[in-house]
C-alpha cells in the first residue's frame, strides 16, 4: 500500500509539473517521494517515510529551485524600450493623480506616471525610472 502511495505522489508530481509549464514547484515533491520510496525499501516505517518525504521536498525547494530557475530561465532579451530607463526629458503634459502625463524621449511619445503619485507640472524635467506596460514611471528632477 505504501509503495503505491509514493508512486502515485511521484507520478502525480511529475504530471503536475508538466501541466504547470515548469514552474519548478511540484517536481521537488517527486524527489521527496523518491526519497520516501528508498526509505520504504530500507524498511523505514510509514511515519519515517513521511518525515523523509517532507524534509527532502522542502530542502530541494529551498536549495535547488532557485539554482534551477536561474539556469532554466534563459536569456532575457532586452528591447529598445529599455534604453529610455535613466533618460531625462521635459514633460509635454502635466502628470496628476487622475491624468497620465506625456513625455517625448528618443523621438517617441510615452504616457508617464509619477513614481510617488505626486503632480508634476508640464515642462518640468523628469527622469525615467522604469517601464510598466506602455507607460513610464518617472520622478521629478
């Protein structure tokens, strides 16, 4: 009976990992189930198998997941839009809490919002801190 429990968890975890498109969460439970299967074959009682399953799963999640995500992430290709971060420009339209401002950087007009939610008047110089969707996050200089 215990054998089928650990086999079910092992296979179920692998299937869930495939379904969740490699989020690297459930695969570590498969490793824990494999550890519990080994413990079962060594004659460890069910409570010991459960402890081994839990400890191995948690240890692998905490130690191996960050490393695996780093290597499986792939290269993030920056876009040309990333070049505007750090740039300074003059506001074409004021930024208020009800209205996005407008700024022209490198020949392109962007909607802009203030990082702290404060109003920034037209013609003030701003610095681009980040891009969020299709708008710039800016601060007044």
